[in-house]
């Protein structure tokens, strides 16, 4: 299924003419129109249980990234502390 390039009516991909406006088009027009059309998501129709499942999966996927960021931060912080450390005065 794709939309008529002239009147934007949804028609079958095998149609040779638009049933609403009557304009004819070839298979090449149908393929180029389908390839160049943009998809705009205006809403998300998702059951609540699927949404919860998705959020749990995203949470678990973020854990390794947070561990890597924490390790890199600790390494950079350690080197910074070593470089900026002022030697203690001998008493």
C-alpha cells in the first residue's frame, strides 16, 4: 500500500490508476513515491505491559554503559588527583 502522489489517497501498490482522482501512473512512479515518502509517527498505540517490558529492557541495556562511564570517570579522576596532589609538608 502507498499513497497516490496527486490526491494522497491510500491505494494498492499494484494499481495502475487512483480510484479516487482517476489519474494513471506506472510502476516506476509508485516505487519512487514509496521510496521518497516520509514516515511521521503521531502516536504510539502500545499496550501497557509491552511499554513496561520495553522500559525494563532499556534500563538493563543502560547498566553496562553506566558502568563504563563510571570506570572512565574514576580513572580520569584518579590521574587528576595524582597530578594535582600537593606533597604533604614534613613536620
